[in-house]
C-alpha cells in the first residue's frame, strides 16, 4: 500500500521539520502525489454506515503514516476526520464541491478545541455569518486550506462550518504552540474574528458534530496513528541493538520479546476495532460501538507507554542522544498520547459492560 511504502521516506525526512513553527509541507505533497488526500472519499459519496467497508485499510494507512512521522500522521488524521464528517452530514452539492477540493489537493482538518474566547457565529441580514473568536490546537494552521470548525450559534447550537482558508485567512498565534513533542504539526491558536461565511459553508445541523457513535468512535483513528509511532520505536530499537551487537544479551531478548507482544497486540486491537465499527449494527447500537472504541484507545495508549518504557531500557542514555531518532520519537509519541478524557473513556466502557451484565463475555461484542 502507498502509505507503507512512504513510511521510510517520511521517517528519514522527519528531522527537517522538527522545530517550533515547522511543518512537513514536502511530506504532505508526497501524500498528495500518492493520492492519499483523496483516498478518504467514498467512491459513491454516499455514507450510510459508520465508516466505509475498507475501514481496516484506512486504519492501516493511518498507522503507516504515523510510523513514518507522527506529526504527518496527526495532520492526516484530521484530514480524514474532516472528510468523513463532510460525507456523513453534507448535502449533495456540498459533497461535490468539497470532494473536488480534496481531489485537487486541498488539505482539510478539524478544529474544535477552544479556550474562553471560543468561536461564535453571528447571523447577518443577507444569510451570511460573521465569525468571532478563536480555536486552540489548530493542527496544520497556515497549511490547512479547508478547516472544519465548530462554533456557537446565538441559540447555543454547536454548528460545523468549512472555511475556505485560502480565500479568507485567519490570524495565527504561533506563540501558543511551544510543545514537548509534535512540534511540526503547527497546532497554533487561530483567530477567525471578522471572517464571513456563506450559508453553503455550514455543514449539517447544530449538534451533529457530537452525534454518536461517530464522535467518540473516531478515537480509533488517532489510536492507529499512535500505534504507528510505537511500531517505529520498536523497529528503531531492533536496528540500534543490532548495530551495537547487543542481540545476544538475554535481558535485551526478553525486552524485545515483550515489545513484539505489545506491538502485535495493538495490531489485533486495531483489526478488531475495524471489524466492530463496520458491523451492521454499529449505528443502531451506538453505546456498544463507542465502548469498544474506548477500549481500543485505552489499550493502545497503554501499549504505547509500555513500548516507550521498554525501548528506553533497551537503548539507554546513548540511544536518546541526537541525531538518533529515539529522542524525537519519544517526545512526539508522549505528547500525542495525551488525548482528551482518557479516564472518562475507560469509565464509560466500564459503565457499558455493567449495563449489559446479562450478556456473557464471549458474546458481549458480537452480533
């Protein structure tokens, strides 16, 4: 697959954009050339189920891109998320327009997080809307030309919009993004105050963004990217130990055995998550779908944390020196693992299995 072939090239180039204010522009061009920006578009542009029937292929694509460069994986995951939302909630004429944009190479993203000065949408007399306020963690800011943004309507409704940012440029606060890792994602604070939208730029109905199982169920996308980062750490650890001729050490072998177990466990979680999210009842049983996605994101987070710990012991202080890749991989994966509400996610899965106490464990996740 194209993403698997791109991964080594992405990894070799990652150092060039790993600085505050950096962005992997060249790498995104490679994704364009490989057709990966249009890949999330369903051939029929008619999404009536949770994801397309190639979900596992999509998750593997995300994983391989994350294996190459987690920053590229984060930006691409936002692009995939936005196109899934567009296909799920867009009107036919909107679908045609935004699909053409993706095929032309426009980069999409989803910017929902905000602070006290969040986005508000002011209706104007001519049917247009004026934007006020800002978003934080706007990954790809300055490079994403079709950001999907959420904002509050006067009645409190939470509305999605797609901004043509190549025609109306928001103001970027680059000082916001001083992170431990993922520096190359350009996740700046973005101020939209004064920008105006047409009615056809509004996507779906108020509240659609948080509809389940799509909102929480989408966690399996970022989990796939995270697992790619863990695979990169695993691969680099094996190369490092072979180069140092430390492969006969029994304790290194023990650690590598556990690393192999962890990475393969993550792959099994990813496969099962794709199967569960693609089952016929995925939408009709949103609580089960969300619960399994929450189990998956939790399991893969735990796997990644343990992979980092074991790899550190394998390579020691010497392995954490630049220009070796471990220092960047550890920073990026550690930062990217900090996704919203991890405790609430596993607690919600616990609530679900308690509510289904009459179903035996072997049948809990099966139709």
